[in-house]
């Protein structure tokens, strides 16, 4: 719930289906998968003691943000220095779920093998 309250949508609107599907995805996945999603977007699997409002970016405090970027066949990308998720304009919840799960479960960070 706190994650939802502390977000910035960038160039998506609250009413966009991709945003609705994203929050459905967050609700539907396991705690472990939410931790991986948090790591994917922020670079850490744990929140600061003060929660989402104390997330830090490369220039200080930085709220979680979702931006519309790319095409529907792209994987989502993250910018951990800015706590930003680049979420393509997927055409269905199933497509969003498939691409996000692949991104959080099958990718590794810099220098990890």
C-alpha cells in the first residue's frame, strides 16, 4: 500500500490500463517477487527504515516513478539511480505480467553472474 501511495506516474495517467495492471501485478505476486521487483527498480530489496518516502536516488530523495517508454514488445527497464521503472504500453495484463516476471526473475545487475 505504501508503495502505491508514494509513486509518481511520469507520463502515464492514473486511469491508464497499464498503471491499473501494474498495481494488480504488485498485489498478485508473492512477497519474494515484490522484493525482486523493488530490487529491480531501486537497486535494493529492502526499504529504508522510513519506508518509500525515504527512497534515495543519485541526487537525494527520489520517489518511485513509472514512465511510459518503448513499444509493447520491449521488456521493462529500470533506472535504479532514479527509482524509475520504464513500463512499455503493453496491450494486456497477461503481457505485462509475463514481461515483468521475466525482468525481475531472469535478469541480473551489473557485475553479477
